[in-house]
């Protein structure tokens, strides 16, 4: 499970986890630097970045 506020890479783009759903298959909402948001990204597609 990825914590809220974690910097991640999704589809080759950097972002920050701003929401998550943990029932069933975990998914995440990720905010990108341009302000757009990716919703319900499957956990397998979210790669945490090293701090």
C-alpha cells in the first residue's frame, strides 16, 4: 500500500498520491505537476519514487 503524499511515477509521469481506495483491488488518485489528476489508478501501475 502506498501512503498518501507519496511521490510516484505513473505511465512515465511523476505525481503525488492524493487519494486511495483500499476495498478489493487498491486504486489511487494521483495529482500530476500540471494540476491534472489520474483517478482510480491500479496499484500495479503506481511506482513509488525514492525519497
